[in-house]
C-alpha cells in the first residue's frame, strides 16, 4: 500500500487526518479504539497495538504509522473550533427536525435558526461543518426526535442558559470541591429547554440542584445531551433517577509483569480493569473489554475512599512529590509499608526493605510517585473492605454517573 492508496481509504471513510511523513494522525470525536480496530480490519497488513504512541495505542501498516487523536487537541485550536461548530450545528439540525419536518437543506436550516441559541454563526454551520459531523447531526436529530418529539424545544449551545448552568456548577464546586471538571458532573454538549420554560438555578448544593434537574429531566422540560459522532444514533437516559450501576471487584495486581517492571497498578472488575498510573499526574483509567470508559484523578479517588475509610494518611500528590524529591525518610518508610501491605493482600511475599529500596532507587520520580499511590490505594481499599462499593463509585465517577452527577441524555 502506498500513500495514495492509504489516503484514498481515509478520505472514502470520511476521516479527518493530518500527514507528517509516514505518520497519519486521524482527528475524531468518536471512539478511538473502535476506529483503530476498523483500520486493522480493513487495511491490508494493518496491526493494532493497544500500547505505544498514545493512551489508546497505534496502528501500523507497512511503513505507515496511524494514530487516532481527539479532535479537540489540535494545538492551533482548530479542533476546538470544529467541535464548537459541530455542537452548534447539532442544535440547528434538531430544530430543523422539530420545526421543519427534517428539511436539512440550506433553506430548512436557515429557517430553523430562530429555534436555537448557539455560539456558531449560520455561515459556519452551513459552510464549515465537516461531512462526518453532518451525518452525525442528522442521525442524532432523528433519534432525539423519535424519543422527545412530543414537546417543543429551544436548543442551546454556549447560550445564556448554558452559561448560567455552568456558573451554578462553578459556584457549588468551588464551595464543595466534588468534581475535577464539569464533565464529571454533566458531560452535556448541548441543552434542550422546553419553549417557555424558565429554570430556577439558585440552589445551595449539588443534591438540591440535581434533584431539581432530575424532576425537569424526567418531565422532559430541561435536559443536557452528551454527543458522540455516530452514523446510527441511539439514545440513553443517564442519571434520571437515584440508581447507579454496580460492579464486582475481582482482584488487583501491582504489576502485570512484576512489581518493578512497570509503574502501573490495576484493579480488576467484572467487565474490565482500572489502570492506575502517573499521566504524569496520578490517576485511574477505566478500561472495558472493548473500549476505555473515562478517567478518575487522584482527588476524587481519595474522596471516594474517605466515604468508607479514614484517609488522613493519604497525602496530596504535591506533598508526596516534595517529600520524595528531598528524599524524606518518612516518604520511603510509608511507601514500603504500603508496598508490604498491598503485597500481602495479594497473597505474595514482599521483598525486604534493602532489596526493595535498591530496586526502586533506580526508577525515576514519576515511577516512584505512581507506584507509591498505587500501593496506598490498594492498601486503603482492602482495609476498608467494601471493595465492590469502592470500585462501583470510581467507575461511575469516571463515567459521569457518580451520586452527585446530573441527569443527561447520551447519544451515541
């Protein structure tokens, strides 16, 4: 396969890509692992590796390296601009379905503008929307109308209503510090507000705010929508009641190839595993059998553990890094204690301090901090004993389905 054949394949499949010599970078808002598996299936001689070059791996075919990266990570900001246009256009296509019987022509979309409040201009949505976004907008508008077409809505992206919702979140999170970013509270990209509905966003806590949003989401008066680029859209209501998914803890490993061979620590659950390591900030990434399901950073991990066990011994990453940098003896004595405790929980025999210290002293700072918190997590979680609850809470947080997350519609 030569460059022309590869580029013909990518263009035919509507992939947005950049070329840097023999490296091809595909930009997408869709599931990156699914795309790489599609490349492996359909490109001659292609091989997908889940590791190397990026957090979800890479594909090689002949002399070519293919990477799949989020569309909103382009350094120039172009990706973020396309995302803004795409999300605004989703509002416009929904309006065209609701009020113009699915007329997605320029005339139909222009006429539907009166039913949206968005951050992009009509010209941008008509002339700068990539074809894969357009196809997704049509499919998602059809799916949403099938479920919610009995009500009339104004569709919002970057509007005054959205700004007020985000301001309420910011105020509450500044006071209570429950989330590392707004997407863990609500990953909504657009909002559907019933015509004439004026929401009350003055609330004193997340429970009160979410309760209000739950009532109105169930009444289909006000609800956020999380979007995924898709060809055949399906709709799922998330967090519309107090129920949350539960998972069963199935064990852990302090290193798949041995303790000293990698900085990762894994917790296994029915359906996948959670990989904890420094990225460089220490955090967990939920890995399902077929796709990744989000990340949870160190602060929320500690917050979840504190619901079941004392976490006074759980330092901030800044303090641990400072103690390690100045070779504070208490850092290494604590580190060894967590290593011994976690190793014993695995049923294995820990190394003596001298052997252990000799080995970890050869590792860089990121490895040491990553392994330190991994051992601390395993020791604390097992001491708490409620491993199913802890595992479920971490997975749900990563998926924006924590007990304090807001209701939203997921379109994928």
